[in-house]
């Protein structure tokens, strides 16, 4: 297997873990392949897609960071309980 196909395979595996990002990249690629509209219109659409990609990426990152922090807290404090105290 050549390095490029291994790299592509790894990218596809990662995108499968983040389907929202896959959708964003597909939208950007569709713009790149489109022959519709003027350069200004395509640029405007691309800017919006890149903003969406950034938002989706940050949301994905935040979810992962929160899960990692919760796992670390549970490991450091195994006796800690989640929820409200019963009266």
C-alpha cells in the first residue's frame, strides 16, 4: 500500500467518526466542482461553508473535550456521585 492511499484511508476512517464534518467537506467540494454562478457568488457561498465547518469542528471538539474531562474526573474521583442530593 502506498503512503498516499494509507493516508486517504486514515482520513476516511476519521471522517466516519465525524459525519457532520464529512457533510461540510462534501458541501465545500460541491462548490469547488460547480460551474454555476459568478466567482463572487461562489466565494460568498464558500465563506459561509467554511464558517459552518468551523462551527461544526468546534462543537465536535467541545464534545470530545467534555467527555475526556468527565472520564478523567471519574478516574481521579471514583467515589464522586452525579446528581442532586436526596432529602
